[in-house]
């Protein structure tokens, strides 16, 4: 098992080494994730408003995802029961992370993709925010690709159920925030994005008009005397139940523009930082049937 080491730098940069080693080797973290932080309540950390602490929780959730998908629970015990319930719980926790983000963790600027490129422009003001949102999207892709996520009535937008959407967001975050400190941590998230570009798309959850707002809205509206559980449970929305249809594969997209843009960006990262991306780029070309 791989020990997680997380180093925090003053400017908000997160350095992760062994978490990605665990991902690459299909292993679990040596230190149980329930001992990583003193406060792991998304709601309480969100209310505090510290972007570094909040983004650290995205890394924590991602580590939990790695452990569950590799067959162990948060205490490092081999899973006896099926992982579906654990995957679903992590999915809902990850979506709460997105919805409850402090303002400083949300994009400073977001512009949809255009004819100039397949990725949106997503600019953040803090390094920690880049990192937190990167792990949110990477974790979402891994959970969706497990095939164990069931659409939940409290989802905010249908896009979150599409691995390709998360992959495009990852591409946009990396290309829009040209920091070498961030780029050296983007190799594996971009590889996860590339895997999403290789797979068949899923139909997103259909949401009824007027519903599907983010949980964060309810944080402002709920009485401060209620509990975290009450605040979460009270904020459910009616959606069209299309779980069966969502799990049915649709005609896969070609996504040629996304693949080319991703390969070019990986080459740029290696050229400007010296961080080797060649092998991962080759893995993606093979995955996409562009190379033997």
C-alpha cells in the first residue's frame, strides 16, 4: 500500500506524490483516510470559508475513491460488501463539495468552449482552487466510469453525470491556468480525462424545469439552528427518473478535437516544465487507436 504525502506550499499549491502512486499501481493509501484531517465535515469547513482547507477535502475524497475502487474502506480493511453503496456515498459527497464551494474556490472567469478550441476557459484566482476543482472532476470521472453511480434526485445539473463533460472541464482548467506548479500535478488528471474521451458517452439525467439547483443555495436559505443533515435532506429536488435510460450506452462521440488539444497540451507541459508527459501521451494514443 502507498502512503499519502501531501505538502502545502504558502501560495496555495498542493503537491501530491503517493496518492497518484496509489492510483497508478491500483493500490490503496497506507494511512487510513479517516485520520488525514481534524475536520472532514464539508458543511463546517465551507462555513469557515478557508479555501485551502476546503480544497484539501477534495483531495481527501479523491483518496477515498481510490481506496474504495481498489477494494478497501477508509480504515484500510478489505471490503466485504459490494462497493455500490460506498461509491454512491462518495459520489454524493463529491457533488456536495462542488455545490458548497466558498466563492474563492469557484472560477473567477468561465467562458464556454468556442470554435477556437474544445475546452472551456476556466480561470481561478488561487492555486488551491485549481487543485481542488481538478480533483473534483478527476474523482467524478473515476466514479462514473465504475458504472456504480445511480442518478440522485439532489443533483444540481445534468452535466455532472457526463464523464466527457468533466474531462473537458479538466482540459479547460489546465489550459486556462498556466502555472508550472499546477501543470506538474496535472499529468494524471489529464490522463483520466483522456480515458473519458475514449469511452462511450452516457445520457445525462433529465431534470425537470425549475429544479436541480445546487445545494449551496440552500446553505443561505436554511435556518442556522438546523443540523447539517437537516440542511442537506431538506434540499431535495424533483427530477425525472431516468436511471435505466442513463445507463444505456449511446452512440459514442468522435471527440477528435478534444484528443488533439489534450495531446498538444501534454506536449506543452513537457516542453515548458521538463515534466515528462511522453509516456502518458503514448498511452492515450494507444487507447484511442491512434498508435499500436
